[in-house]
C-alpha cells in the first residue's frame, strides 16, 4: 500500500466518522461496535 492510498483511506474513515457523529450522533459507530462484539463472541464459540 502506498502512502497516497493510505492517506485517502484515512481521510475516508475520518469523513465517515465525522458524518456519523454529525448526522446520527455516534449511533452508527455504536451499532457497528455491538455487531463486532457479537461476531467476536460467535467466532470464539466455534474455536
């Protein structure tokens, strides 16, 4: 991955977080965090 691609990905992620905060008040990030926790639990069960 080049520096240019990494910079664009970073800016895209920061923009997505800013829009989530501005439009929904972190609801999207909280939802994704909860789903990630569920996925980790599910994967640990199958281990």
